[in-house]
C-alpha cells in the first residue's frame, strides 16, 4: 500500500518509529530532468549531458508547478483550485489531526505569509509579531511545516558552525507556481531542483548559501 502522505515522516520525527511496517520515500515535484527523461539513468553515468526542454513543457512547469495533477492538466483554473484545497486540507485536516494546535486561523495566516516570502530570509520576530504569536511558536510552526514538506530551509554557510546555526535561514516553497514575484519564483525553482537529488546535503548547515546571479 502506498500512502502518499507526509504523516509517516512526522511520526518518525515524533518518536513513533513504526519500525518494519513501511519504507519512507520523499517524492518531490517534477523536475526538468524528469520531464526530459522518464527512464532511470545509467548507474555508471548518473550525470547526463545537457538537453533542451520543450517550451510548452517548461511553461507548464513554470506556471503550474511540478506536482503531477496541475502540471498534467495545465489549466489555470484547476491549478488555483488545487493549490487552495491543498493548503486548506493541510491546515484544517493534517495539522489539526497530527498536533494540538488550536489556533488554526492564525496558523493559516502564518502559512500565507510564508508563501509570500519564499526565497527570503526568515525573520522569526517579524512573523511572530504579524501573527501575534511568540517567536518560539513561530519556530515550531516553521519546523512543523517543513516536516509536512510545505517548503524547506537553507542555512548560510560559515566556517564557524555555531555562527551558521545562529544565522536565520532562507525558506523555500516546493510549489513555486504560487509565487508572484518573478525573481523569488526563479530562485525557488532553482532551489527545488538542487534540493531534489541530494536533500540531505542541501538541507544541512554546512553547505554554501544559495546565490542566484543578480540576487543576494
């Protein structure tokens, strides 16, 4: 049985191991590489030569995102409805069932504020002030959303590890189609493509800061 749910990852982090009952796989949105090549790469040559994606496929990936339903449907109205329902179900059902969070309206506002700030540095104090929660609560909510795969964090790289851990990270959505600003959208698209092949490396505090030409 395939669950298609991130709840297993939450249980794993929360202490309910369910050892021996399931295999955990992280399924990412479609990438350019997967659209170009649907077969598995040769184990002796993982890195393939560059190829050009069809304009129609890239437009669909850019405008509708990499999740299968919106990408394959390629209908703006369907994509908007799918994105809205996804967020509602995440907040009103998944998070409500998995946690003891009672202030779902505040959490929903928190999610919307984060969606507008993809590819930006997380300033927990500003978020907490806008939603009227404590900074510790803002940090817990961000970690919860990351565990449910509603985005991921990128920490800056410093030789001094303690300084790297103190520096506030950048946060990226996994559904770049919802981002309005073209610069933030481009940076998020690139970040998702870098995170997909090696999330364990890309998501640690020992990597270099993601830099897009023309952006800081």
